[in-house]
């Protein structure tokens, strides 16, 4: 039996507390390009932007410096939602829009834009795709403004047509493992999939001109933004809270605690949407993103360019017994951290754990396996 990502009853709580506040500290980046498609790795280190009418650009240092992606396919512009990155940034899926002589297609780069391969997603003549992928880049969905939703479970090598209706799709989103996905129609409804994009059911939300959807790493937190209001669910779409904050883009952290809505203002929340702050000047903010740990935000505007907002990350360590070893893990942070250990918690000198962490793509946790011992051992993370 296929799993379903269903909603049950619409309970809308109106929460729209908006105050001016400090929150993230924002600064201008060096890109200067602010309209088109944007994608970011989970920790925010790799950013890829495809401005409308200009060649793509990429940053590998949290947006501090940018480089042109000169070896991309023939480019003729992109549109909102046309870029998706794997969690580690090693895979970039991008929709390249041109004309009838070079129809739109979804291309994959496994090497930061140095080389590109066309995926099996079908082409169309004049419009661009909305694209989303799982954290490991194997589960991919795509749709344009007059198509069904297409999906792939092997990184675009093969592509299939889902059960979703042909509609003017405006946005798509994926959980970390790709098992739960969301898509929006403008005008129309929001849809959910619980089987990697194969089958879709309509959400219990009103019909609106939806601009954006997003999902947390486990898919339980879901956001949807329209030209009049935004909705947030903490239970996979069973119930919703709403506010009157219109947005062209909505984004959230991996655990659903930190949110960004980009519209006439940039609105941010660090308490799961209960209250909101405005931290940037009024403008037509077109796009935005939030790192997995919520400590890094990016906002994009045609008039304001790129802005980057930061707070100091405070990752939480988790320790779990696994057979004869300990699994030490923490949510992938937006700043480099080193795991250290000591037999004495009051010691001044701690020893770095030499095992390199690996990224668990199903929950976006950095994980280190260390052998168990008969003596006490303490662990901590130190920012580098």
C-alpha cells in the first residue's frame, strides 16, 4: 500500500504579530543579481543563482564571492523555482529557458556547474520548470505552468508522469528524503505527495494564487504563501495557522522553527511562525532561503540585490548507542564546527575527534561514529 501524505481538517489560527526587531544581522553580498531562480545547499555554503536574462552565478563560500557559470547549457533566462540543490551542494538541478530552437529542459551538474547533463524530464517550448529534489538529489520533481507533475527516483535518469492534474504549477518542494512533497497551483490549490511524487492529493486549503511552498526535513512542517496570506502546518497539512503576510516565497529551517517570507517586506520568525519581525527595507523581495539550522537567511530583490542575514549558530549534540559504538550527531550548521572530546568536562584542552562527520541525507544530521570506552567521555562543538 502506498503511503499517503493526507490532510484531515482545516483549523486556521490567525497569527500575524509583526514587529520591527533585530534577529538576524543582514549584509549585502557581492552578487548584485536579484531576479530569477535561486538555490542553496543545506548549510548555505553553496549558492546558485540564475538571473533572468543573464548567465548563472555560483558562490562556494556562503555568498561572499561569486563566479559566472560559463559552461552551462545555452541560457536564455530562468524563472522563480527553476533551481534545486542537493543538501551538500554536489548536485545542481537547473531549468534553462530559451525559445523553440532550444526548448526548456532540466539539466544536472554534479560538479558546481563545470559540466551539465540533460535529464529525462520532458522539454517544452517556451516556459521554465519549477524544480525540487531530495537532500541526496535522487528524488526529483518538476512541472511547468501547463503540465502534470513529473517525477524521478534516480536523479533524473528516468522520468515518470505523476497522478497530479495538468495545471499552472507555480511551486514545488521536497522533504529531505523525498518521501513527502508539496506543490502549488496559481490560481488553484496546494497538493501533497507521500510516495516520492508519484501520487498527489489536494490539501485542505482555500483556492488562491499560490506563489510558493516549502517543507521541513521530515516533511511535517509545511508552508504555503500566496499574494494575500501565508499558511503554516506543523502536522503534514492536517491543521494550519495563517497570517496576513503575503509572499512570493516562503522558506523554513530543517526543524520548522525558523521561517522567512519574501514579499513587499522580508518577514522572519524564529518561533515557528508565532510572531514575525521585519528586518530589511520595504522593496519587492522576490526570493529567499533559510539554511537547515536557521542561522543563515538569504533574500533576493531586483532592486536591492542579494542580502545575507546571520545569527550565531548553536547546534545541539545528540548521542546514541549503536552496537559497540556511539553515534554523535548534530544538525548540519551554517558555520564550520569541529567535534572535540575530553575525559574531564572542566579540562582546558580538549582533543579533536579525528573521524570525519558524514551527512545523513534523511535528516540532515552530521554524524560521527566513535568507539565506546569504559571511562567517562564528554563531547563539544567548537566553531572554526
